[in-house]
């Protein structure tokens, strides 16, 4: 008996069916992978905001203890940084960060550090890669719970994520600009400035 050898390859129909199945799987899997990556990034940035808020409120309490339990109405954010944990300070205009979507001092989409026409922009680099940005023109002004100072947090340090604006009230609480409990007042050079709660925080922020 003569045996014929069967072709071990795939037929054209089998290949087409396999490719069709792979296409269906890719249609469901690939978008989910991108979505998961985005969710993970948002969770990471939100944790960074939590950590920074805790660091700032702790620095505020340490500053208060160091000053016999009194926080000067003239205190600025720079008075607290000696009690914070950061890698370096940049005032060279070499750092560029994104603006928050809403909040005080927002007039451009990008901000640099260093001396400006009015005041100086300070960038503090943190160990987790984030950057704290603030301008040295604001202070508490008074000792009411409705007095506050503000700063911006760039969670990825000049990366694509927009910044989040945070507010430290005179009684030591940290809020985002969207979640301010009321209109806040602060000293601004030789005048007064106010900020009401806004409708939006950074898109990645999931809340405290």
C-alpha cells in the first residue's frame, strides 16, 4: 500500500479564521491596556497629591511649634520649606511646568521658575519626581480660617500631566482649589487678593 504524506500546513480558510479571531481579541484588549495605564497614572498622581498635602500640613505644624505656637500673618510658603523633604530648589528658569486648569495666577499654559517681571517663581523638586511651584508674592495676611496661601503641584515634573492647585489655610488644612470651603483671602504685595472655589481640578485628581 502506498501512503501519501499529509501536508502539515494550514489552509487559507484556517489562516483567515485565525486572523479574524486575533482581530476581535485586539479590538477588546488593546484599548483596555491603554485605559489601565491611564488609570494607574491617575492613581499614582493622586497619591502624590496626598503625600504632598500631608508634607505641607506637617511642615506648617512644625513651623508653628518652632515659633512658639504662632504662625505669622506675614508667613509665605517659603517659610515652610525648611520643614519639608525635597531634593533641590530651582530658580534658574530652566524648569517648565504645566498650569492647573483653574485657580490663582493662571494666565498661561506653561510656567517657568526663576525671577520674573514681578516676584520670583520657585520650583521644589521632590523625591517622587513631582515639582512644587509657587510665587513669592502671597502671604496669609490675617489669622482667620479664611486666610490661605497657595501653590501648584506638577505630579510628573515637566511631563504631560497638568498641575493641581493646592491651598493651605491659616488653620493648617490643605484643600484643592475646587474644594475650598469658602472664598479665601490672602495678602498680595501691598494689597489683598481672593480666590473662590472653582469648578475643576486637574483631570487626574481623584480627591482626598
